[in-house]
């Protein structure tokens, strides 16, 4: 009996030792360059499966959805993650939780520091305050990426409406637009429907098909801008159809001209080439708005020219 007991004890110890080895193998010590990343951005994170994940939770927001009070971990924990890619460079991806006023200042900071914004959308209806989710991408050296993303992270929770360009403005005046001048700036004529002047541009340079049918401007493959208001105080809103390679240049063109980006997403699936759509908004002198739209349009179709 004693021999059997000894064998059983040895087996138990062996099994327990395997568990310890497995635990040690799973946990990873954070590499020194990633420790430096955490120090630079001033955030906490963890290192598992060869990925450093940095947490940017919106615990500063008291979120309610449809009148239901929700804790931060329910879906308001922003983050970015870093892992090693080829050539000794790091790859960064992330999802930032931003209020309406924070979206465009944070986007501008990311673009100015070499990051790409790959999606912008909502995750909830009836959320108070209104929040949007911005997906980001970047690559480079760990410390350099940390320094590049830090200015954008530092804006989160600290942007005021006046700084975002969304401070209260006087109510608009009644009047008309010089549509001929708008058309001249953009380089394309539009159509008048009541007080709205709309310019629609197809992407005839793209051969997009669905079940053998060519998808054209009438089917939704288009870029457009709608204008309303007066020459001195107009509003613009619209949609831009872009190839993946055109997204970042178009974003930079819009932001550098003071136009706000509202959404970045797909309108179609299984389409080749992949087409990304971007919704935008702006208010100001009609000439300035038209110039901003023109700058974005000029970034389209370069590959086929």
C-alpha cells in the first residue's frame, strides 16, 4: 500500500509541475522596448502572446445608452496594441473611444504623426454622451510610434468644443449661393433641388462589378457634395468613394481644409477593388468649403491617371 501511495504522490507532483511549467510558459515578461512604450504614453498595459496591449479606457465618461447606465468595461475601453512585424518594425492597431468633439482633433494629430485612420463609426444608438470608435494603424520603431501616438492620446478627455471647431455659431441667414462659382472651384456642375446645390461625381475609373453587373454612380459608386446656405455662411455634407490607397491622402486633404470627417466605412462587400466610403461635414464660407471638397477630389483616381 505504501508503494502505491508513493507512486500516486509522485504522479500528483509530476502533474502539478506540468501546470507550473505551463503557467510559466504562458506568462511573458514585457520586453524593454515595450516597457519604454508604456512609460512614454503614460498608460498601463499587458504583454501576452507577443502583443503589448495598452489600455485607454473612457472611465472619465458617465455613459448611458437608452437610459441605461453602463460601466466602462461594457464597451468603452479604448486601446492600441503593438507586435513585432518584418524588418524589425512594430505593427500598431487600435480602437479609440472618442466623443464627437474629440474625433477630428485626434484624427488630425494621428495623421500629422504618420498614423492611418482605417475606420470611424458608432457602436451604439441613443448613447449619452455620443461616442464614436476610431480604428487606427501604424508601423515603425516602438519608441517612435509611442511618441507619435502620444499627442493624440493626450487629447482624449481634454478637447473642448471651441477647440474642435464645433463651438456654438450664430444661426444661419437666409439667402442664396453663387452656384456657378462653386461649380468653377470644384470643376464640375451640380443640380439645384430647392435650397440645396448638389454635385455628384462618378468613379468611372473603377471597374466594380457585382454578379457581372457594372456598379456605376447611379448604383451608389459616387462622390458627392451638398451645399446649402449663403456665400458667407454655408454648410457642406457629402460622401467620398475611395480606394484603400486613397483613404489617408483624402483624410489629410479634408482635415487640412477644416472639414470634419464623420464616418469611414464600407457600403459594399465582396467588391473588387475594395471601395471605402467617407462621410464629412463642414460650415463656413461657400468658397472655402468648395475648395476643401476639391482638395479631397483631387486625391482620387491618381492611380489611373
